[in-house]
C-alpha cells in the first residue's frame, strides 16, 4: 500500500501530538537537552505551523500538511504513520501476517482471502479523513514492486524471489556529463542487479535488461560489457572472501 500525498495530508496538530507521545514514552532513552516533551511539541508546532511559500507574486501560508523540504518532515511523517497504523493493526478484524513500512510505502503478507484483503484495504482507508491509501497486490501478476525491488511469488512452492525494478530512464550517452559520471551510472546499475537479485537467474536477467537499456541510450557495447564483467568479478571475489571468513570461524 502507498499513502497518497502523505506530507501534504498530515494534520499538524495530530502529528505534533504523536511526536510528544512517543517522546514521552522514550524520554529515559534519549537526550532531550533539558527540554520537556511539551517544549519539543511547542517548538515543533511553531516550525510546522508557520510554513510560508510564494507562488508567482503571491505569498501563502500552508494550512494542511508539512513541507517536503523541511528537515523534520520525514521523522514526523514516520511517527504520525506509526501511531495511526499501531491503532489500526490492533483493532483490525483480520491482520497481515507481516507488515512493514518505509515512510509512506507499506508492504505486507496476507494469508487470508483476496476479498478479505479488499475489506482490510477499505478498513485502512476509513481510519483518517485525510489519509488515503492505494493498493497493489500480487494476486493476478504474481509479483509486486516495493521501493526499488520487484518481489515475485511462486504460488505453487510459496517461495519468493527478488530483483531490481527499473524505470528504463537514464541519462543518454550524448548528454553533457563527465565520462566518469556515465561510467558510474552503469556501474551502480549492475551493482543493484547483484545486490537485489535473490538468485543467479534473476541476477542474469536483470543484468541483461540493464545492458539493453544502456545500449538503447547510445552507450558503447564494449564499455557496458567491460563494466559488467568488472562488477561481476568484484561480487564473486566478495562472495569468496565471505565464504573463507565463515570457514575460518568454524570450530
């Protein structure tokens, strides 16, 4: 699930209250620099409640939500969603087997029926008037994207595999960028393929797709293949080092 326009939908007063409550709960574990949870709430209210911006020649004060460029926005959004989802999961008639979130992107494992998943989705959207979720599930396609990773589920074996998702959009070889930057882009994409792929087949398929994308964007084949071999060799060497380290630690 994904929250629609999370930063722009968060009620400031409720977000500040969530921060105060969590600070109070953990006040013995963190250094508050002689501030009380109420002091932090007051300062936070001042920062979040006075966000002004200009559009053309007019100036505006933001009345709902928090500014995405504000440094405290991500942790405030995380804490607000934490409070919302903790209450939601505690009171849900049926719960996911696994539930995890990165800011506004949520992933879960649902072991009940597909209709009951839709009911759970409707329940989540009934929790707060300004927080709306969208949902994507693997019921039809057998795969689902989460952040920059595509997870695929084999319904017969109930096993899953991962590989990097890719938009296919990269800087063109003819763009005015340093050659070192272009090579770094290639190198990092192949590193993602090795890091996020759960098996050799997924790694090979992802690397082939990446190579094809760069070739279509004008990059020399020799350069692409050379960097691909370089990254593959580095990961092979790292695997061997980890294996030797593990062997040497065995009694």
